[in-house]
């Protein structure tokens, strides 16, 4: 299953999707809020921040990132 398929499957189930993008060493959380896609990015040992779905960082993670679990995201 591709990242896009997993993201939209989780979106339909109101579940978060977590991705790791190794080129920039960043993790991305994609969540559903008020029937909208909401994204957050987090660099190692930094706080998460809101980021647009259309941003190059999220796009890169969607295309080539690795699916990770919530614990990996939170401990990043």
C-alpha cells in the first residue's frame, strides 16, 4: 500500500498517519480535524508545528517517506 493510500484510508477512519522523511530528518503527522486534513512537522528534539498539506516538506514525505508509529513520532 502506498503512503497516499494509507493516508486516505486513515483519514476516512479519523486515524493519524505518521511519516519519517530521511532526507531532511523530519517526521510528519497527518490528522483529520473538522473534516479537513491537518499536518504537523517535527524536527529531531524540536516541538511540532503546523504545516500545509501542499508544502514541499509534506509532499516529499508523502511520496518517499517511511510510515512510522505514534511512539516514534512523539520520541523524535
